[in-house]
C-alpha cells in the first residue's frame, strides 16, 4: 500500500525546452529539483511511447519503445554525436507543441547522431538490444518498413508483410539493415537518458508514476508482431474495436478504435504478452497506473463497422484471475487502478478483491446528489489516490469557470473557506484520508482551460500544453512545501 504522500502530474512533453517539446534534459532534472524542494514524493507522467497520428500517448506505435521526441539534443551535442550547428534549424520556442514541425525535423537529426554513434557504442548497443530482444527487433523492423512505405499503417502493406511471411521478413531485414541499426540506436539513446533521469529522481527521493494504457494501437508493432492475441479477421482487419458508452464527456460515447484482446488466447499463452508489456513498463516507472481498469471486469466492445460507440455492448473481461497474476508476478511494483467511468457493483468488487488503490477526482465531487458524491473527500478510503483532476479533465480554474452553478455553490459551501477557490480545493485533497494526493502542475500554476492536456472525444488540439520556463520556481516550491507539511504528506 502507498504511504501518505503527494505528487504532481506533469507530462514530459510539457516541460520547457528550446526545441518545441519537453525532453529528458536540463529542464527535466530541474523539475526533479523542484519536486524535492516542494517536499513531493511522486512525479506522475503520461505514457512514454512513440506517438502516431493524433499525437496521443495512448495510441503509441509500441508499448515498449520510447518516444524519440523526448531525447535531449543538447546532451547529444555534449556527447559528441551532434554539433551545435545541427540544431540551429530545429530550435523552436513556442507556447504549445507543433507536432508536425517536430515530426518533419527531428528524425533527420537523430539519425545523424545514430550514424555518429553506432560504431563507437556498438558493444553497449548490442547488450541493450539483447536485453530487449523480446520487442526491439520487431519494433525496428516494423518502423523501418513503415518508413519505406511512406508511413502507411501495417495493415495497408503488401500481404506477405502483413502476414509476416518469414522469407519476406528476412529479405527486408537485409534490405533495411542500416535503417534498423539506426532505429535500435535511437532507442538505446532514449533508454540511456531515461535511466539516468530516473536514477537522479530516486537519489532526490522522487518516484515516477506512469500510465499503462489498457489497449494498444491498431497500427503498432505490438499488433503486427502478435496478431494472435487480438480479435482480428484473416486479413488482419479488426472484428471489433474498443470504446466506452455515452457518459458525462460525450453523448455518443467514445470510439477509440483499438483492437480488442483475445483474452482466451492470452490466457492460453500464460498472459506472456502482458507480462512482457508490464515488465517493460517497470523499466520506466516505479508505480504503474492501469488505465481503464474497469475494462478488466467488463469492456465495451463495438463492431468494427459501427459509426458510433453507442452500437457497442459490454463483454466480460479476464477479471480477478488476471489482476492477481500481474500483481503477484510484479510483487515489487506498486499499481494504481484507474477505476473511473461506469462503476458497477462488479467493478467495485474487482477493485476491492484486488487490494489496489482506486482513484478519486475532486472535480467530480460537487454535483449535488442525495447522500453526496462518492468523490467528496470525507468519504475516501485510506487505500485510494485523490486527484484534483486528471489529464482528461479541465484545469481546476477551467472547471470553475465552466461547471454548473449548482456545483460551484455546493463546492464553496462544502469547502467553507474564504481562501482562493483553487487553493481551497487543493487543501481539501491534501487533508483527505487518501494515502496519495496528486495535483496537475497547471493547477499549482493557477492556469485556465488554455492549459488543458486533453479533451476526451476530440481529435484536435490535445497534448500540446507547455509550461513556461521559470514557472517551477522557488516561491511556488515553498508554497507547496508548506501545504504538504501541514497535512503530513
């Protein structure tokens, strides 16, 4: 069970930098220093995988690989892999992230660094590749083929490649040998930089919380390399896809489009795919938040041809047997269950039986209802994690401006405070019984909806917020430290 503590949710991509997106460089180390000065215990981030169309970290090209965008380029200059002039054209100090610009400029620079380092670091890279052979060779081949075919998804490749004909794959491995080596080297750089940053965080008393998306992207090395674990047709097309039914976010529900697992096939294999997946996540994170935990009890399955998530139905998931398997297999790893959404008695029982801490979101707490919302702080169990809001919610000030008047009226009555409203909500979470309390960085900075990370059900304008340099300063750290100490976090 997590100890009484607190942390801050801050995506890597939102860190300041001179190159258009946050990296694992100087500002990441400075943020660790900020967390330490603020007496925080946890840094929560979003998935670290390489993103594709839509830029969502929940739709990655691989469950195992790191996002090359997060590689710090200044470090590569210091290591002699690049010259300072190589970076002149990609400097980009803008208020939000321009993913198209980064996509069009970043890989050429990284490949130049790879060409400079492959021979020099050949022994270390070989050991890295062998340690990660369960995914790295498939991912490198998938990425190289994808680039050869103009970034088309794997299900639009020629049939012999879609179906992984052995002779064809061997031919492409020979044909794309140099490209594959570069892709592996770039992953070596990512893993090396992340390992160093994580070790620095540990020495500072900071642990990393990261998300494990329940599903993987259809166009991913995961599905291409292991199609037997998904509900696919003979030609590789999905028989059904994932989503959620209509809810408070969207009246039509959400059609995610991810392929659905074949849980029977996974079970027959001893859940090896998930064991490998979580094993890779433990190289990134100290605590793993299982996204869409309720999908392990029952998941919303939508026919592939459906135009709306409303056409789906609930299907039983793997349940407590699977949850017990992963928690016992990784008994040195802490897990958080993202138990938001439609919480049936069966989902509540699964959470209770698992012993994992669930989530409480303060922005959901103040809808007036008989008996009061389960998200009101005085109702929390000790074994829970309280969030002001998650990456899918508006910022606290954005919520304050857009929430129903009845919610705000009840919130003020409940909080009984003459203080700043945002501080009152944060302090309510801090003093709750929940063992862990997490605040989005935007809420400590008192930012509005312009700083929102993601709006579920929308495809444009997400994952782009960037913190300004100097925002994570000593004055703010001292404020957070004082509140943290008052409530014994």
